């Protein structure tokens, strides 16, 4: 049987070729970040934050983002699970163990870039009492899993179809506050997929950056941290000042 290709319109469409090419400009900075530190950074007594990298990225790739959070007073931890090669049946269990390693003294802010944001949402769904809030950065948590320009590469590397992942894909909001940060300059993810619908997140904010910049750019990282602080204050979840 012949099936017709979905003709998405407007914000449902995957980004254009022009935007995709714009992501290439960040390949060199991303490679340079491969030499960054993976150790926890920020004040030892600061509120804890966990940053989960995107697809085919690792903790070193998120150095700019982790550094910006640390400068804002957070004690920032990487996921320490190596290269993110896609969803695995034990992904959530391994992230729960990571939360245990970080500690139980207070809920943890979980920030996920791209695919890492989907992991963050499922982690919060599994252990909502351990998560202060979830922040997704250009994460395709809404709509069709093929509303992006990387699903074919994902299937090749992960070894399963994007609509048949080992962990069920749930678009409803997890039982913790969630902020979705997205961009119309994103060259990989359709705006609607990263922005979500009203019932799928608490707040969505558009930023002026590419998809790669969410994890690599110091300027984008500063914008991300600003929006996180504003969101936590609105939700009355901002950590108490240490001063």
C-alpha cells in the first residue's frame, strides 16, 4: 500500500535547509568543547542541578551551559553516562541512580538539551519527589517524532525506530513544573515539537539561538539561566539565597 508523505505546515514543519546549514557553524566550537571538564562545578553548597546532553553529545559538550549555571550559584553535575546514543530500556534507571549519587538533601533541577530533555521528562515522571523542575532545550517532546531533521540518523545510530522506542513516548506533562525553551532559528527541531502544547508543559519561552547553541554557546547559556531563574521564581521554587 502506498502511503502519502505528511505535509506539515507552519511551525509543525521540520526546519528548512538554510537553518540546517546554520547548525554547521557550531561544529567546530562543539568539537573544541570535547576538551572541557566533566567534574561537578559551582559552589559546593549550592542547590543541585543535573544537565543531560543531547543526541550524540556528552558532558563535555554542555560545558558552556554547566558553567553558566554554576556562575548563577548552582552545584552542577553532568550525567556521566558517556555519549548519548539514544533511548535504552535502562535509561531512566541509570538516571535515577545518578540522582542518588548526587544526593537526597534537596530536589534537583534537571536540564535536558534536545534528546536529553525527553530523558529529563521521563526521569521526573518516575521520581517526581526528587526533581525540583525540568527544563527542556530544543527538545522534541511534542507532536510527531519525525518533526525534525535527525530522525533518520537517530534510527541508524540508536538501532530502533523513533516511534518504537524502548521507553514509551509520553507527551503529557510530567508531574513537576516544566519550562520548555525553543527557537525559530533551530535548524533541527520543528518549533511546535520543542514548544509543546499548553497541557504538555507549564511555560514555553522562545530564545534567539540555533539548536547547537543551546549547549555550546555562552551567550545562549546566559539566556537559558535567566529564563530558568525567572521560571523558578514564578513557580515559587527558586532556591534560597546563600547570602
